[in-house]
C-alpha cells in the first residue's frame, strides 16, 4: 500500500479539496484506485495526477463536468472536441462583451459623479424591440405649450373614442416618436412637419383609419430594433427635465461606443390616453442604436 496516496495527500498534490474528489467519484469522473474494505478509506496513485490536472484545466476553461467526462472517457473525434471548445469560446466572448458593457456603464456613472456632485444619474437599460403592427399619425407642429396641451387633449380624445367604437383595435402600446438629430420638447414651436409621430400598437388585421378633425392614421409594420437604450421618466421628468434627460441619454450612447439613430421614442406606460395631467405621466425614453462593435 506504500505506492498509494491517501486521499488527503492526493488532494494536496492536486490542489483540490477532499470533498471535490468525493464529488468526482460520484460522477464517475475520477474514482479512487483502491478503497480499504475495512475502513472505507480511499487511495489514489501518482498515475492519476495527470487525469485530475486535465480535469482542472478543462474546468478552468468553463466546460461542464459532463462535457469533461465525455472528452476524457470517450474517443471523441477531433472535430467534435473542436466544436465544443469553439462553442465555449463564443460563450466566454459574449460574457466578456457583457462585462465590458457593465464596466463602461460603471465608469460612465463615476465620471458623472466626478464631473458634478448633483449631476443626475442615468439608469440606462439596453433592450431590443420586436416588430410591431402600428397606426402612424404625424402630429402637426404646435405654436407653444398651451396649443400643444389642447392638441394633445384633442388627439387623445379622438383616439379613445375610436378605440371605444372598435375602429382602432389598440393593443395598449402608445409611442411618441420625435424624428431628427436635435432632441426638442414636444411643445416646442421649433418642431417641423412630420417630426412628431404618434404610433399606436394595433392588431394584425387593423386597417388605416381617418379620424374626423384629426387626420389619417396609416397602418404599417414598425421594424424590430436590436439595440435600444432606455431610460424611465416619471412625474416632472416627463416634461422639460425628461427632454433634457433624453439629450443625456444620447450623450450616454455616444460615450459607450454606440451610434444613436436620428430619433427618440417615448413609450407611454401612463400617458395622454390615461390622463391629461403631465405630472402623472410615466414614460420610457427609447433611443435606437447601432452597435459599432458589431
């Protein structure tokens, strides 16, 4: 028995725990060379050290124990082993990209804090948007805040009536889209024609609708967007402060290596179809992006 190593000694040489060796035995990955029938004590040999070292090396690559057992116990073709490692390579690469994105967000927050102690922190979340059937309406420019409020009430009232009448089969999704590189408040008189678009999510069989006193709501498919930076806006942030945060959202995107599209969307979690009180709005600013790293 002198040529055998006690489990504790083998664990020390392998730099794994005794518990790990028990686990590997249970999985059939590495069994003791001998078990004392009286004491139940486990013994290993020096010749088993290469196997435990290979297990550790493969585990450090992120392979599962089941994958390791396949690689060690079956004569897998080289192409299959290469495929397993390439799959793991892709998985690690994706995790690395996500970690780098998270690091960039932390660094951005730190820069904001360093720049100005009361600078607003941005809780930016990256999302993807699916294809959606919509009714599209371009709201004409307003002459100022009072006219914008009246116009908002008129359009919201017309939409709600059309939904009640069954002319608009609304899914509950409402989005304001402001086209153009310059982000402006939607009561701004600087907004031009076809710059403020209202999108209503609708059922697949919805047809275009004309609302008397408002205009044409044209049906179309809004394409999917794989990268969107989003920021929640609530209470007073849905007003002028919200528009300013949308500008900061664009700066955030550029600082993180994205190319913002020349538009910003405001998804209505609570908006004019729920209440005309702007202070009660809960909006989500959505900035579509191109990922320059892809």
